[in-house]
C-alpha cells in the first residue's frame, strides 16, 4: 500500500511517501519554519537533485497544501493524482490513553488535545498536520501511530512514580516513554535477524540520537524504558539533562528565581551534552572537542557513555535473561566509538563485541564477538516504515 507518512513538529513537517510492503521510498522531504519568516520545502526524489521552494507558510494547512503541490508537480513530483495516496500515517509523540494505531476521528483529536500537556512541543504540530490533511483531502483515511504506544505494556511497578497514587489516577502522571515507534521497529528487526519469535525475545533497544532512550523489552513487550512522563527523563541527550534529583529543580529555581517555564527551558534546551560541554549538542562536535583536549567536552562524553552503560546494567538485572542489545539512532547507528565505549567492561554480563565487526560499521549487522552470550546488533531504525505498516494494517481492517 502506498502511504504518505507525516511527522509534524511545532514548525516543521517531515514526510515520506513509501510503500508499506516493500519499504520503497518514492520521495521524501522536509518543510521548515512553518509560521515563521523564511519557510521552505526541500523535496527529494531518488536519483534527482533536491527541489526547494521558498514560500511563506502561515500554518500547517498551508504547508500541507504546498506539500501536495510538490507531490503532484509534473517535473519533480511523485504522484499523478491525490487518489494515488491510499492513506496517511501520522506520527504522534504522545497519545495519552491512545496506545494503538488508530483511525482519526473527533474523539481521537480530543484525546490528542488533552495530551498536549505532556508533549507541548510536539502534539500541537501533529494535530495541525492532521487537520491540514483533512481540510485538503476530506474522507481519506488518516491514522495516528503514537510513540507512547509501545510503552503502554510497561507494568505499573515500572511505569509509576513513587509519589501519591492519586496523581496517577486523577492527573494521569506516569512514565509514558517515547521513541516507541523506533523501539518497536528495532525489536521486530532484532527478532527477524535472530530468526526468533518476538514473543520469545528479550532485548535491550538503545536509540541514541539528539533525543536518546533505552528500553528493556521482555518477550517482545516493553517492560521498562528510560524516558518518562515526557522525553526529558533518562539518558544524557543533546540538550536534555535526563535523570536528575528532582530537588535540583527547586534548588536552582529558588536560588535564581526561575519560573517553571524557565526551568523547563534550562533542562530541555540548555542541558545535556550542550550544557556540560558548553560547546555543542552534537555528539560529533563534542567528541572532536574531547579529542582535542577540551576537559568539559570529555566530561560530557563520559557522562553520556556511563549513563547508557548504567541503564544496560539495570535492564540486564530487570530482564534476567538478555538475548540481544540493538543500537539505533544517529549515534547508535554511526558511532563505532560510542558502541565500543558503552559496551566496554560489560563482559561480566555476557556482553562483548568484535572490534573488527564494529569498526566503521553503519549498516544493519551483528557485531558481537563469537563468545558473547548476548548478541549485539546495529539495527538502523525506520520509523516511517513502521508507521506505514501500522497504517496499512488499520486501513485494511476498517
Ligand atoms: P534526532 O534525535 O534529531 O533524530 P539523529 O538520530 O539524527 O537525531 O542523531 C543525531 C546525532 O547523531 C547527533 O548528535 C550527531 O552528532 C550524531 N551522529 C550522526 N552521525 C554520526 C557519526 N558518523 N558519528 C558520530 N555521531 C554521529
């Protein structure tokens, strides 16, 4: 089935037109600066130069309109008619009570409105993207695939915070996790590579990008994950702090007279690799600075590595038996250095990699040493394909 996959941010819209069975990508691109001066679309068709149009786009509806115009363009486009698009799959970061891929209707939109409080940067864009598509192609099936869905299996003992229970029952405060589409894709891919039934697979999935998270997957279902109520908890990220003592928030807040919103910005945008190194949020920049002898960059890098290592240890203990560890995301897929450092010294847990297989590797492949009890894989993530497959399933079962 040919599906248009949309990933709408607050001021951006990433898209891919993809076949959900073969995984063939007909075209993809990015619209940026929606609602801001200088908006543009960059469209890529395999084998062609990127096609760029600069046009002010005041809203997501206008952005979707431009997207359709480009998809239909005689020279640069990839479809002849909007009817060629059989369905649209939307990535949604936070689904609140929606955990399964779901056909969009008014009730679904209401739930996504409610979930804005948990994903204020992401959910408004997703809603606007859905409404934009609905306005321009009424009646076409729109399916949402939520990033929190894969984590909805996490049992209460791992999902709840140790705060008064009423905040869970009344305010729905719990660990929802994030990156679930990627963790699910990586889990299924690992099962495929191991020729194992996913329901019999225990795997630690490690997604390391600008945002980073790690999941303990037990018998194919998520048992624990590092991100929490929002994508701020867990690993050290590009600009996010990850785990910290909650007292840090009110201590700094009181000391510097910062509002909740200011603390939110400090922890989400000014922390992580950027905050500690003072150099960059980008893993490559920080690695280069550390190699050049920058002490703070080195500390940031070591914090990043050790935090992942610590979670692998914790999740090995929680799972009891670990069949595999699989790396994805810009850092997990591309940095042999990060993988080697993270797994260094974990031989006691039955984990060791073969440097000859790891060095320079960026593609889907196994990198474990022959005697490693736990198998280690690079499993480049493909969230768009996962969304397309889930969308196909919903549309076919309408
Ligand atoms: P996002 O969470 O924004 O999708 P990505 O998954 O694209 O992020 O990952 C971005 C991160 O991947 C950046 O920190 C970047 O430095 C890192 N990265 C990309 N390529 C490499 C590489 N070859 N070596 C090390 N890090 C890399």
